[in-house]
């Protein structure tokens, strides 16, 4: 059977879709374009109200006998898809979902008719599902449940399989990487050391880690980060610079905790790329609270800030709090976006004229390619270089979002 898979949301959702797609291909089914597909699967996201609206609009466009609705939206808010005409409604995707679906909807094809497995330079490997957090605004736990960590051996086996199929970059995805293993007597350190210890020439990116669970393992994790296979990249969400707001969010740390962790990683790895997340307009957030967030961002100097306007989600503790007018949230979101882009532009500007060794990992637009250096910084190149190849690039221009380089030699 020909299937078409559309994915929205976080890296973990992308990992779910890759595992699901690979399992279908192994059963003999093959991916196709939307127009030719006999089965259309949409892996949805429900993180904000706007995302939910966009998802439902897309599902209305695709509804019909070949549509399968899956992912966080039906898991977290089942009633939201009740009026969508579809073939089936499922929860979180993955290999298990493909096996269940295959029992009746997608029977296995004869082995001689099975297409080869998909080749992806970047492999998204989910290390866990769910989380231990109880953030007052978040619906993801409702969608994905409490923490379930995959065994180390299972993760490394998948990484090895993806490397054999041509991957050169592995993204370890989850809702909170720092929580990995806490439900099974293990931890992220053991997993990362096991993955980095796999034979081969590849790089590993650790996904988002919440500060409260990163704190106990930080020094040991920094030691693990010294492995040359591990990208010097840290995604550490702060959400607010106001301790009062952080307490209302039930985040379990202070703004100073965040700054100290970011500073410690930068001390260990001066070229570290730091990402963080900020919510603009949380209920009750005052101008003083938001000014504290701006001050924290100035001090931390992150390379990217994912800015989200607060959105009330059904069933969360914060949904009972009074929301503020959208014009205030939009104004604060714009202020934060201007601030982080100014900081990122300045930080990227330091690389102008420098030479960086990086690997080509993806195609860009209009014949360009993208490469990643040791710290996961993106380098845009206008030459049609071979995917997977490693080059020495001279940085000829910079933007707040990426560097622009020219290949001067092949490594």
C-alpha cells in the first residue's frame, strides 16, 4: 500500500514519524506523494491553541476515507477531531503503532515486493516518551503520559541500524532528555556514552533538557560532552526570567539557576551553541516580570530563543487563570524576538572571516546545502556539495540565523 505521512511539531514527533514510516516500509508498504497515496497519515501537534486551529484546518482539508489522524492532538484533546471524517484515529506514532495498524489496516506485503528502507543523513532517534514535569501550562504530558525511557541497548541498536543505512548525524529526541533513565535506574550519561561509543564517523546532538533535572547530572554530562562525536550544543529552556512567574509555571528552578548552568557549559565549551525557550504573556505576567526575562536573555546571550505567546490549553492548571489580551502578548513576543536576533546577529558576527570544518547534512533552497560545525551552528553554502562530505569553510557573511560559507578545501 502507498502511504503519505505529514508531520508537525517537535523533533520527538519527527522521530515518532520516522520510526513509524520505517516500520511500514519494512512491511512492504511504500511512501508516495499526497495525490497517489492510498493512506494519508497526519502526525499532529497540540502545543498551542493556534497550532490546534492549524491542525484542524489541515485535517478538514484532508478528511476522507484514506485519512488517519494521529499524534498529540487526538491524544490530548480527543473531542477536537470528533467531527473529522477519517479512516482511523490513533495516538502517538512509532513502531508499536505501525505493528498495531498492520494487523488489520496494513497487512504485510511479500518480501520480494518490499522497497528499500529510507536513507536519511540525519537520524532522529527517540530515547523516551513522556516526562516527569508538571508545568502548569503544558498539555504534552496529557498527550504522551509519564516518563517511559527506552533501554540503552534498544536505543544503541537503532542508532547502529540508522548508521548502517547512511546517517551521519543522530538527534537524540524526547520531551526532556535530562529525565532519561530515571524510571529504570539509568541516566542520560550512560546512554550518551554508549551512543558516542558506537564505532563510526558520526555526530550526536542531545535534545532539550529542563534545568531542574539537568542540575544533578550537569558536571558528569559536561564530561560526556567532551567526546568529539557530541555536538557542543545545549537546548536549555528558561520560559521566564521572573522567579515569581517560574513558580506559577511550576518549573522548579530560578532564573539564577538557569544563568549559572548556561555559564558553566560556556565555561567548559566557549564555542557552545545555546538555545532557549521563552513564553510571552503568561497569566499575571507584569511588565516588571517580562523586563526580568529580557534582562536574563541579555545576560545569557543565547544563540536562539524559541518565543511562544502563552496559549491556554484545556485541562492544564494554568487554564483556570485569567488570560491577558493578545495585543500585550504579541507586543512582548515581538520585543523578545528583536532582542534575541540582535544578540544572535552579534554572536554570529564573531565568525566572519573565520575557517570552520563542517559536514554537509542537508539540502537547502535553490541548490544550496547546509553544513554543521562542531557546535551545531548552521552554515549555508551556495555550492552543490556532496551530502555527507566534510569541508573546511571560510565564513564570508553572517546573519542572526546562520553563517554563510565558501568551501576552501575538502577534509
